């Protein structure tokens, strides 16, 4: 079946460090891929998305590239801030479907 | 746009009581989702409505849970009777689906339910 695997957290970094959160997927077709972010005490917010291979999603300094050959959608940011501390979820959605397949989430802690 | 609105934000109740959670989706959206989030099980899809019609309720845990969507701008999730294991954060999400480029779900802030 379809699934999403994220690196386990928590990930702890110092401010201005480079961030990578790994996400790989298994899918029978060609899904759309998403990163959502959940700040403490809040709902999930869409961070970025990509709908086809080689697409790059970007937002707020975060980027992720849809890599079909490695079935990956790793999240990166060049210089993190304390305000980036949150839980990050990778998810996939198959064409004409409605059910997002979620990763387990990766907690990110940024220390000043 | 105001985004997805959920009420109440926090609910504390005693075992056996009825609990009703409310959701107002984003205007113009035609799909609505109810999720439950716990540390042990992560995010679980409970039920999915499209154009106010329940399409998939396979995630509803048991008969104590019911959901309605009487119109395009309102939905409820009811638990009767509530049990301590129902304690979780319940999210409502909506989307306007008319193709792969518009498949983004927008989440509300959630209702944190505690059943004592």
C-alpha cells in the first residue's frame, strides 16, 4: 500500500543551522506530495507542495523537490530560526483521491 | 478569509457525557474532513464529506461517534457517551477540490477534548 516514512525526531539544531528532514514514500502511482507544519497548540498548516516529479515546492525559506527516482521529498532550509520550532509532517495524496497518507511527524527544536 | 473555524477550542467533560464539536469550513470549499490526533496513533481520518454527503466514515471508531453536515457551512462531530480514551485533539479540515492542483486541505485550530 501507499505509505510515507519520515526521519524520527526530535531534531535539535542551533539557530542559523542548515536543516534537512528526510521523507520517503511508497506509492503505486504518481502522488502529490506535501509538507505541513504544526506549531505548538495550533492546527496543521500547508508549508509547501509538489504535484509532479522534479517539481520544487518552496515557502518561507523552506524547499522540497519531488524526486521520483529516489521516491523522496526531503525538506530543507538554509538557515533556521527559533520560530521554526514545530512538528513537520510529510504527506502524499494519490490522484483523484481524498485521503492524505501521513508520515509520523518530525519534531524540530531550534535553540538560540 | 477567516479560515476553518472550530469550536470549542477546549472541552473538558466527564465520562458518559455527550460532546459536540463544531466546524465551519472555508466558504466555497466542497469537501470537509474530521481528524483525530493523539500521541499514540498520530493523525487519523475519521470521516470525509463531499458536497455535504458522507463519503467515507470507515475511520469512525465506533457507534458512539457520529458526524453530520447539514449544509455547506457547518458540520458537527458528536460523541455519545464519551470515554476517557476519546481524549485527543480533533481537527476539521476543508478543501475546494476540482482537480489535482486544488487538492490542498486547510485545517482548523482544533478542539482539545479531555474526558475525565
